[in-house]
């Protein structure tokens, strides 16, 4: 089984959930790009600082990384991965998951990266709303992933049942 695994996909495709499970199954550290990116008050590091953080994390002997950030990192993560898992659920699934996750995070006050928290206003009544982002970017990002991942040995999973079956098979390979 590969020891450097990248899990990619659009917003709320299930990247972190799948990456955590793969890391647990294979006894590898989990690298969450969002945690390396977001600071207090939703502040962002410079591109150089972010790249340095990611490069340092990827220097480990093995890892399961999740996230995109291709605009800031290019193919850095993909080029270092031995296996790329592309989570590609339909937009309806993404929106349902996003709604469930957002309401849960707001109600519980769950802390996110850099101590940030989601708010009703930010989630539903803002130009930075992840719902608007998902609606705007889902189709073009899928097209970019198709193009970008053509040169990588990627596993494309389009549904929760496909993902569960693949994870179960992955666990048997250990």
C-alpha cells in the first residue's frame, strides 16, 4: 500500500473524513491543509509561508494529506503522492453535507483551524459563504480535477457507497 496518499475533491466532498480514516487504517500521520493554511480571524499566511509549511509536512516518510489549494501550491502535493484519491460526489451530495456540517459546527461552537468558528451570518448571509462557493466552483473544479489528475494514478470515487467499499478494500490490503 502506498505511504503517501493525497485525498482531493471539491468543497465538502468528504476529504478530511476519508483522509482521517485512511491514516488510521494504515497507521500514517494525517496532514490537513486547512490546518496549515488558516490562522486566527481567518487570516491566511503568505504563499511562501504556506508552501514552506506544506513542504515541511510532506517531508515525512509517510502521510495522508487532504485539501486542494492548487492555486497556491500547484501540484506540490500531487507530485509527492504515491496515490491520489479523488472524491467526486454530485453537487446535491456536497450541498447536503455542507448544510449538515455547517449547522452542526455553528450549534456546537466547534473550533476550527486557528481557533476560528463558523457563524450563521458567515455561512448563509455573506459573499464568502461556502454554499455560494460550492455552487460557483463545483463544476469548474471537477473539470480541472479531470484534467489535472489525468497525469496521476488517481482513484475516482463518486458516491458514499463507492468510497466505503474502496476504504474497506484498502483496509484489507494492510
